[in-house]
C-alpha cells in the first residue's frame, strides 16, 4: 500500500505515475478513468502493465530494449507523467458522473427506462466543467438523493 507505480499501455512509451491504495482478488487494475485515459488506452481490451516506479527508474537501460522495429519506441517507459490534466485526456473520460446527489426525478425516470437524452434532470458529468477551474477540483461521489 502506498507504493508508487508506473502504468504503461501496450505499444506506447509514455507511462503515468500512480499510487497503490488497495488490492482486490480480481485479476484487474481498478483505477480512475482519468488514470487509464492518461495511459492513452481507456481499457480498450489490450492488456497494460504496472511496474514499481523505483524499479522502472533504477533498472531501466536502453541497452535492454530490442533493436527490432518498434523496440526502441514502444512498450518501455521512456517518458513519465506525474501530473494529470483532465482537459488533456481522451474525451471518453469526460462522461464520468461527478454529481454528489441525484435528484428524485433521475430515479423516477430510470424506473421508466428512459435514455440519458430523455432524462428530466441529468447528473453532472466531467464534460460540464471542462474549460473551467472546477475541473481541477473534481472529487465528489454520489452519497444521497435530494
């Protein structure tokens, strides 16, 4: 717990730094959609990798990279990012719900199987705050209904 790691998607050379905050018995990597988008992959079915940050820093050498096509530019953490700007990740991650409460109308509409475009009141999503200073202060989670 608490260890820094580097996430790296296949066929890329830019890793993103993260911190381990828990474990699961599932064979998955749970992380915020922004972190997955920061790897430039968005969980599209390709397997990605996680490595301890200190291992990547201490044991990295270009001598270990293959000379074959793509070997010098892919699948190795040549660049590391530690700051994630939500405005620079793929816009698929902007569809994440950031409402801290859901209005009663939302639940009533969902019982009628309405699509998102038919909802009377829609939950707030990241796209609603992109290009505002609020995008850098997103940390809410849904707790209750009003």
